[in-house]
């Protein structure tokens, strides 16, 4: 246990959740803008607009390869602050984007910058907590964090109505400035100079080799990849499904908020049971339930047996379950992966996040681009990914 002075636990949870929220707000606030982006920048191929989501995620995955090792060498706070500056600069570029290709490049860079607060905050948490205690803290962080997706699309829609979709990127800069100022003023540095690792290729390769010597870490990375693929495929397709399948484009931000709030039950449940049941049992049960539910709804929809009056409510409940799966799985998988490698926490957070995120984008993009106005391509993808996750989780 570290002797570094800790913030009050409530404030620490709120701060980490705010740092995590850089990712959520950067993705979810864009969802209501996808039709406008498609109309103005990609009218001939409207489905390409959803790459605004996955390009950011791809950049985030690349950024985590650098954020962790840099945080191990130079400390947690300085790397988070530098990443935020890069994020803000890329947000300015996004604001001035007038072609889809330029916007996608700027979004990749924005994602690279956002990787610092997201990844390094995980290492910062591991500096102070470990094992089931870390998993419990992570559950409370996710509980607070889930409120951001609840309001982000509403925020995006409000900004669009007032100033157009480009102005969303100015809100990103303001949010990043607030969280970074909070971190700088309140959170002490958690990695002392004596515990820092030189930024040397040999050292990084040695630490990475050590990382993959742990079977639980390899399994955790693969499972996280599949889990995130299901999530990002859903985020890419969600606005289109609500607009084209259910004719609810105008109220989409409200329904998204309902899904986000409902899915917080996953984090609440995990916080209550993880100390008693353990991380592995919770993860296995979560994937078993999600894969079974998805298969049942997929078969009912594909066979035409779904009554139209139940189509939207059932999809809404399924979406809540899918997002709740994150609260019941990702925190536990991260804690399992970080437990044996506390001495290289920055690198561990970096490599696991990078591989899982980049891999998930490669799996999510084909599912998103397969969207055809129905729920079937998404449900097929989610069933495959959650079913494989279930199998892998049983081996953890």
C-alpha cells in the first residue's frame, strides 16, 4: 500500500471519472451530429460519417502505446496534461474541418491526445489501490462516468441547434481545461522519482515481455477487445437504428440518456457483488447472460416473429443490457490484468488498452458499415463477440 497522500475517496472517484469522461464526451456528443456530418461532408456515402466515432477510438488506441511508458518515465500528471494539450489542438483542427478526410485525420490525433487522461488515470489508480479494492473503486468510477453518456448527446444536440456541429469541438476544449485544472490543483503525483522507469527501448521490451508472461493478462486483453468491439459497433449503428428503423431521430438523445442511466445498474451491481463473488465469476455470468439474450432477440427479429409493438421496447432493454455489460466486465478485466504488474502499471495500462482498443475498432467497423436499416447486422456482431468473450472469460 502506498504512503502517498490520497484525496478523499469521493473526490478521487469523481476526478478519475471526469478524466475517463474525456473519451465518452468525445464520442457520445458526436452521435446526434452524424446526419449533419453525412449531409455536409459525405452526401454520397452517408454511412461513412460513422467513421467519425471509430477514427477517434483508433487514435485513442494508438495513443495508449505511448501514454503508459511516458507516464512511467515522467510521472502521471505531466503526461495527462501534455495529452490534454494535444487533444485541445486537434479539437481546434476538427472545428475548422471542411472535408470528411480532414475531420477523420484530426479525430485520430484527438484520440491520441485523449489516450493520456484515459490510460494514465488507470495507472494512477493502480498506484493507490489494487485487487478487489481497485475493482470496487473502478465500479464507483464507472457509476459516475456513466452519467456522461446520459447527457452528452443532449449536449451535442443543444450545441448543434445553437451553433452547428462544428461548435461541439469548442465544448470539448472547455471540458478538458476544467478536468486538467482540477487534476493539477488537487491530485498529488502518485509516482515518485525513485519509482520511475527510464524511457529506454530495452526496458520497454523487457517489461512488455514480462506482461505477456502472465496468462491472465493475455486473456483479459482478448476479452476486452471483443467487449469493446460490441460497444463501438453499437455506438456506430445506434443513431441510424433509431432514425431509420424506429423513426425516433428527434428524440434519440433522450432515449440514449435513458439507456445510459439504466445501464448504470451494471456498475452498481458490480460494486455490490464483486468483493463477495470475485471478479472472474461476475465476468463469466455477465457474458453468459448477454450472449443468451442477444441470441434470443436475434432469432425473434430474424424470423419475423417480433411484434412491431414490442420491437422498440425490446431493443431499448437490450441496449441497456449491452451497456450494463461494460460496468460488469471492463473494470474487473482491467483489475485482473493490472493485479500482477503493479510495478509497471503505466506500461501495463498502455499495452492492454492499446491492443484492446485498436483490435476492437478493426472488429467494430465492419459491423457498423454493414448497417442496412435493421437491427440484424448489429445483433449478429454482438452475439459473436459476447459469445467468444464468454468462452475466454471461463479460462481466466
